[in-house]
């Protein structure tokens, strides 16, 4: 594990305790039967029942388990031991619902992919994930190897325009940005943790997937976020929050769907 990975693991371990207690994640609602998936990935992923699915950077498993509730056979990976422990606890609590198939592995995403020998129908990642990865080419190559022929990779991610509007860089200059930052839930109480992240322009994401041998099926952009987790947002619909500049909604999320031919 690199120094950056150790730094991020420690920070995410601390975030887990905060996030589990937050209204943002609404764990009690999830345990009562609510899905944590948003309208974007729900509509674009389609039917996942009986499909083997690898979820990268799963945090403490709400999306993983929501996909398992929809019938997917889920393997989920995250860097944080605290997150994986909590995900396992939640799995035990919902197994009483019936046929929930999910397993959780504590590993850094790219390191997991480099050693993984299983192939899946779907590989999935979403929202605030790739900024924690240094090398997208290794990431994309690992995703391609982890897909069955005809398998699909899907990601929904925050648009890098948000970084630009916050005064951050758009292009990947090779080095990590290290800073102390709070988390995005309403109950962080000003707690800050030192973390390392990397900028990845959309061209880098798409070219990494193409160079790994995947065929892009769609690239979509959305003028709203399904999460109210940035400053200055205006609610424009149920679970839709927009960044309005000069009367225009700015791009907030993009999604990519790619297939292994």
C-alpha cells in the first residue's frame, strides 16, 4: 500500500462512522426496504437479476446491497476495512428478506483488479470514485479483464465541471492533490481529514476504456445531481439538485456504458 493509499484508507475509515449516522445515507430507510440507487443508474443499468456484478469502491455497501436486492450476484470491493465490516453487518441484517447474494472484499480497487481472475457480467462504479485512483489505464485494463465477453462496464460519476467551478484543476498533471477536507454529509461537524486525490478529465476516462479494448455504448451528461452534496444547489425535482449559473443548469453528472466485444 502506498503512503497515499494509507492516508485515504485512514480517512475513509473515519468517514464510515460519520456516514452511517447521517441523513444523507439514511441507513434506517435502507433497512426498511428503500433502495440507495438513483434514477440515473437505475434507468441506464436495466435488469440486473441473475447477473454477476463487481462493484468497485463500494463504501459500506448500500448500493451493492440495493443491486443484490434487485437480483444481482454481487462482489463488492473497498479500500476501507471499517466500510467492509459495516457492509457485512448490513448484509446480515437484510438476508432475512430472502435470496440476497453479496460478498465484500477489503482491497484497493486497482490492486484487486490486477490480481482478479473471476469474470463478471457487469462491473459497476459510481459517484466520487475515480478521483481516488491514480492510474486510470491500469483501472480500465483491470475492468476489461474482469468482464466476460459481452459483459458491460457502467459508471455514473460527478462531472469534472464541478471541480472547475470550485476553482480546482481539470486536467491530470500527474501528481496527487493532498489537502485536509471535511466530508459531504450534514453531520460532519467540521471534522477534516487529510486525503489524496487525482483529477481525471472525461477524455482520460473514455480513452482509458477504449485503449483497454472496450466499446463505448453511450456517454451521457446530466444537468442535475441526485445528491444535495455541493454548495449553492437548487432543487429542481425529486432528488434532483442543479447548479444554476446565469440562468443555466450546469453539467453535474456523466455516465458511461461500455461493452467487452
